[in-house]
């Protein structure tokens, strides 16, 4: 997956498209991520997968589980386990808020994307999300398709 430049100076490393399909996003947060060794160099090579990952809160700390950051190609003994849990850097107030919200039925913490911020730091956008039912997914897909058809018709009309 190629890096995508956004207007605010960020470069997207990986997106979790499945999460946007499976969950209804209620609120999103920006968090730092504690990386070690050659993981940042590996991220610069776009070696990251956000498939089936989630965030949990244990002992008043937020952890990212299931993210796969492939080992750096030029790193030898300094590479770490690619599937290890990584700590998310959030304020205590935010962690307490997320803990209370995730205790509600159907709420989950899912990472939406990993990106390089304008200052070069690796950030994770996590979202407080509610699981969608199958009929909600079909309804969202139908709305998206109809919106796309409307935009196409307006574009053809303006030519």
C-alpha cells in the first residue's frame, strides 16, 4: 500500500478499511504508539497490516493488539517480534473516558489508520465504534452506491 499524503502534512502508512465497514464510528482519537528498534524504519517501508486488530485497556494502559509490523529488511538481531502488543500513548483522562465507554454493550476500540504526523512521529487514529448489524451494512452500501450515482449524473450534466 503506497503512502497517501493528506493536506495536513500527514502520510498514511496503513488503513483499516474493514473496520469502517464493520463498525459505526462514534468518536475518534489520535494516539502515539510506543515502538522499539527498527519498527519505524519498517513503517517507512510501508510494512504494516491492520487486519483484525483492536485496542484494549488493561491496568489503566491502552494496548494495540493484532497489528503486524514486518521486520525491517536490513535489521538482523535488532528486529523485534512483529506481532507483539504495542502500548498506545494517551492521557489518563482519555483512557478513563474510553474505559467507561467500552463497558457499554456493543462498543469497541478499533484502530482506523496508522500515519506519520507532520513532525515525523508515528500516530494511530483509534475510534470508539459500535458494531453494525448485517442490515446496517447493506443499508450503508446502498447509500454509498446511490450517492456515487448521483455524483456521476451531476458530473455528466455539468459537462
